[in-house]
């Protein structure tokens, strides 16, 4: 069983030339500030504001999710998740990290007779038409995921999928092909699902969209494709336990939140680059981006004062982006901190053959593996940044198994709510997203939403 560790030496003064955080502060003012943040989060958790903490122990919800997933897995060859933002990014993170690469290209036997997994998130007609064009309605199930049950993109995709199934199989084909994951209670999507006898799963009220990966929103598609959700939840529970201490040096999420907050507010490192050195962590990097951006990008603090705060999270991928973004990270504005994400050992490796010994550009590679190379690239990039006086952290796991991925998901969620306290903003709301949703409703003519005045494009300012 593996749980991540955070190596933060390269964010400390004395290690990074010319900059960095005084390590003494981790037992001084930063420790005191963190103790307050920890107590505030504990109080909010007790008052029921932060339901994601409770998900690993909600065995009833996990069992119900697994049972529904097993039924759907037996029934269909393709599972299409319809959702967006927090209702899709967790699924993508789990898929990338824990399903074999190119899952959808494997044959049924190699997939253990589990369904292929598709995501319908962006309402781009090219993508949606192409996806439906290659699926067989008889072998396809849809999981409609929307906490609010009203997001325009998701509702549009639901309507399209509903009609697609109905026109191919008739009304009798609908019931077994839709699973709805949404808030408990009646209304909107939930009511419609009940009226049509669809299987429904709950995103508990206290669990926010971007904090829902460990609810059925993320776990249903994961379980349907055979991911070991019990281990994901066990890893998350273990991380929550590790983060129960109010003592900063022993709390991984506390260290992550505190150092990144200091980097943003004291070191002018406003851009936080999340840089996995594992293709399997791509989805996680995009999931972190949303978690950070929506939780911390706020115009007002908790007292309603204008703050316009929040770091800019930027996913970047090693080693590929060493050949694009790294030049900027090394020599551009000193407004960035890099958070490397990596693992100590790969699940599989590929030997590099020892050939062409006479050619120095190739000879040194023989006898190594691709993981040796990838890991050397990560360590070299970290050291190059350090020598340039550019801070970084490394979040490392021993391996990338379900337990470790669950731990990583919980680590970043807890760090996000600690960060909310450090910035003194509400990490659970997203008023900026809500406004965009309402204006879209108005532009699309939804009842009860006025058509917004959008100034017409001015031809003087066009070329
Ligand atoms: O984190 C959030 O709250 C948002 O990103 C939502 O997840 C996203 O807007 C989708 O909302 P819903 O699940 O209500 O359809």
C-alpha cells in the first residue's frame, strides 16, 4: 500500500539560491497560521459543509455504487459519461491513472468484459456526432452526472442521448440504458429519472461538484470499468488520517497548502505549474487545475471584501513539455513554482537496447530503461530549476496503484480547503461559474432567465 510523500527541500531558502521559504517558519508563524486553518476546516467539517471528507467511510454509498456498476458492466459494451467540470474531471483522472492505456482500443477479453469508457463533456457537435456515429445503441449505457441536474451542456447531451436510444430501440430500450447521478431529493433530473424508473445514484448535498470524485460521480464509472474503488477509498481514508494532525510538519496537505500559499502571496509565484512525469497522471493534473481554480479564484474574502485572489494553476507534462514550456519556466518571469508529480517505480518498464556503441549520442542509453530516462528528466529539471533559483516541490508515490491514487485525490482536496482558509475565501462555492451558467440559460431562452444584453460586435474593432 502506497501513500504519497511531499519533498519540499527545493522550496526552501538555503537550498534554492536567492529565494525560498525559511524552514524555521514551518515551526513558527506558518505552523501557527496552519493550526488556525486546520481548526477552521475541522469546524466546517463538523457543521456539514465539507462532505467529501466523509465519503471514504460511506460504505453504504460505495456498495450501492458498486452494485449498480456491476449491473451496467454486464449490460453494455460502451459506457458514456455525460457530465462536465467536477462531474467529468474526476472520472477522467481515475480513468487515466488506473485503466490500462488505450483502454477503449482493447478487445473485450483484454478489458475483462468491462465496457469501454467515453466522456461527453464539451458540447462540440463534431465530437458528439462522431462518438454517437460509432456506437451501437443496443450495447451502450449512459451515466448522466450532474449535481445540480441543470447544467446546460449536460442536459443537452442527455436529450441527444435519450432520443438516440429511443429512436433506435423504442421507449422500452431507455430504462436499462441510463443511470443518473445527481443530488438527492426531487426536482429536475432526479424527478425525471424517477418518473422513468431509471437507476439513480446520489451526490450527497454536502459534496461539492469538484469535490465529488469519491462519490458515485467518479466511482460509478470507475467501478463499471473494473477499477478497485475499495482501494481508492482506502487510500483516501489513509490520507485523511495523515492530515488529521494540526502540526504542520506532519500534515502533507498542510505543507502543500502552506508552501503554495506562501509562494503566491510572498514570493510572487502566482503561477503554480502541476507537472506530472507519468502519462497516467494527465487527468489528475487537469482535475487539480479545476480544484485550484474554482476553489481559490475568488473576488471577495469571507467577510465580503474585494480580494481578487487565487494562484493560476497550469498543467504541464514531463518530459514532453521540457521541449516547450521549460524554457519559460527556467528563464521567464520569476512568477512560477513547479509541483512535480511522480512515482518511484513504474508498473511496467521498457528496456532501451544497447546498440550502436560507436555512436556517443546513442551508446549511453543502452542498458537503461525508459523509466530510468523519464525519472532522470524529472530530477534533472528539478535541479536545473533549483540552480536558477526557481522553487519546486515534488509529490511522489511509490507506485501508481488504486490506493495511491485515492491518497492523491484526498491530499489535493484537503489542501484545497486548507488553502481556502489561508486565503480566507470560501473554497466550496463558484459564483463565477454560476453567472456564466445563468447567462447561457438566458441566451438559450430558458424560462425564468432574462435574455442578457450582450453588446453587438462592433465592426470598427474587427480586422
Ligand atoms: O465544481 C463545480 O461545482 C463545477 O465545476 C461543476 O462540477 C460543473 O459546473 C458541473 O455542474 P453539475 O454537476 O451541477 O452539472
